[in-house]
């Protein structure tokens, strides 16, 4: 028997620094929050190694996921015409999707994806669809709910409106993480008027668009995202942390081939070093406390490279960095690194990143990939409605290429 629309005996309310309160009315949502796979997100930093730069950035994927759920809930209640267009089943599925969209994240969030070459979306899909407590809770509410929720998150659902709310250029995910990350890093770059955006959204032709009066609020949102990426998310010191993290796992992967017994002391890392499918059980067990414990154990490793890299990461002895302008410069750094007794394979890290402020749809009829504004009855794509956004679309993407290496290395 379906219990999909079963309500909590009384509304559950949780205090939140960004939204004031998180409101939970449906029992399935409350049960999902208390599932072990979701509780694990308390042990995953929202911003990976960014706390090495902004020391108060200690917030978790757990709090962000609750925040996304709350933004979805507010969208259903406040966006003109949205609630009336959704069945109660679709509303609940959307709330579940907002809550669970990040449940597959590994330690240090996106940084860990470079280690395993498996995106968190893949684990999210598996946790929802394969045997797990979350899967059981969803099935108990409605047999079709796991598929519906995973399809929304993975962009497979036939009704693109549902995916647009969870994942698009103006979605509940981005609106929460910009405000939350800005708050916990102590910067103002990510601030924008969330309530103004929600009040000036409306449903038109089964898609969410902005009213003309909301253009300035969306411009602030776009700029907030741009500033947060370059001032916070892509901060060089955070990227240095991630580079050392990657080098540690690269070294362990090499040792799995040449000297695997050196890793017996951290055997829980081994499933992530083989080119085999990682089980949900192994994924569940590897949270950040486990990884940190593993690195602490490696500070006594008989392998000098692992020992040194682990000590650097734990004690914040990060690599220095500089802009990479040419291959000759890189070769000089590599030679100097080797001359100082370091293996350049692990101690010289290249990093290239680029960021687009706003991605204009490739085709005019592709109305679900961009942000559209309703102006006098016509839908106008944001870069055509806003001169500010138009300037960024016409300009070149910002790129940054850096090289990271030990501070003690000096080269000419």
C-alpha cells in the first residue's frame, strides 16, 4: 500500500542559517533525512578543501542538501502557477530529488571525483535505485518513486520542468549553495535576493521563466556565481590541497601494482585504486573521517613519498603555485624538482580551469537550457534581455592555468 502522501504527525522544523527554518511535512522526507546514506553527508565537507583557505567553511553536504530541499519547497509554494501544475506525487518526487541530489558525493566533494574518475551523480543514481535504505524508504512510499526521483536528478524524466527545478542555470541547487557557501566562507560575493527571484518567477508553457521585473535580481545571481567561482571555489590554495590529494591517490594506485603490501595498513582505500566497480558499501564507508584517519596512518608509511605527501596534507604544507605561461617554464620546474630529490610525477601538478558566466543556449528553441524572461508576452533569452549578461556572453571565457610544486623548489 502506498504511503506517498503520508504526513508527519506534526510538522518538523529545523533551524537553518540561510533559510531560517527547514520545514518538513511529509513522512517520506523525514525518513530519508534519517537514512544512514543521507546522514553520511554530515561527514562530507560541502566545499572540499576550501576550509584550508576559509577556515569557517566547515559546513557539510548534509546542510546544503537540506537547503536545496527547502528552496524546492519554497519554489512549489511561491512560484506563480507551479503548485497548481504539479500533482502531489510530482511535488513529493521533486522534494525527494532536491534532498537526495548530492547523496552520492565522496570525501572532499568534487575533489574526490578526480581520484576515482566516477562522478557523484553515478553513485547518487545507484544509491536511489539499488538496494539501500534510501531505496527501501522510497519504495515503501511508492514502488515507482525511486525511478521517478532518479530520473529527475539524472535528466531522464520526460517532464523537463521537474529537472529544470533541480538542475539548470537557475535552479534550487545553485541558489542554495551560493548563499550557503558565501555565509560560511565569510564573504559577500555569493549574496543575491533569493526571495525576489522566487517572487518574480512564473510558469509559462510548462517551464519556469522570469518576469521582466526580476531581471536585475537574476543579474545579481549570475554575478554572484561568477565571483564565488574565482574568489572561493577556484582559489589557488584550495586547488593546491586538491593537487596533493590527487598525488596521494596517484601514488597509492602505482603502489597497488608495484608494492601493494605497503597499503595493507589502509586496506579500505584499495577498492578505489582498482579499475573495478566500487560497491555501495565501500562508498558508504569512505567518508572524510575515514580518509583523514587513513592519511594519518600513512604518516608512518615505509614509502617516503606517501609519508611526505600525507604529512603535507594533514599539516597544511601546501604546494606553492604560479601561473603557467609556457612549456619551457614547466620543464624548468620539473628539472628543479628532480634535482631536489623529488619525483616530479607526484610533486609537480598542472591545473587548468575555465569558467563560463552564463551558457547561452545553442539553439533558440532549446528553452530549457537557458534562462528566459517573459517580456510583453514573448520569451526572451536572458543575454538578449540583459545588457550585463550580454557582455559576458560575447566576451571570452575566463581561463586559469597554474602549476603547483613544493615551496622549497627554486628554479631559474
